[in-house]
C-alpha cells in the first residue's frame, strides 16, 4: 500500500525535510483514525499505517 492507498490523496512532506534532503517522510492526514507514512522518494512504494493513537506519542517525543 503506497501511492494507491485508498483515500490517501493528501500526502504532506515533513517540515523538517528540504528538497535537497535524501531522508524525507510524508504523512497522509485525511484518514480518520489512521496515519499512513511513506518515503517521499518512493511514493508508489509501501506505506506504514499507524493508528492515530500510536502516532501521537511518536510526534510528541520528537517535539520533546
């Protein structure tokens, strides 16, 4: 499940990434309860699908 993940049309690239970066992630934020994450360099590749409950502490730990 990558670029064709049903409903994941709104992929957003990390604000910590730049066009020159090789390590970039994108997150689809329009699927209630789920957070698909993918490698921005391989948009048709696999996506890691997390629950919103699992994603929130991960993001909080990055901010902390």
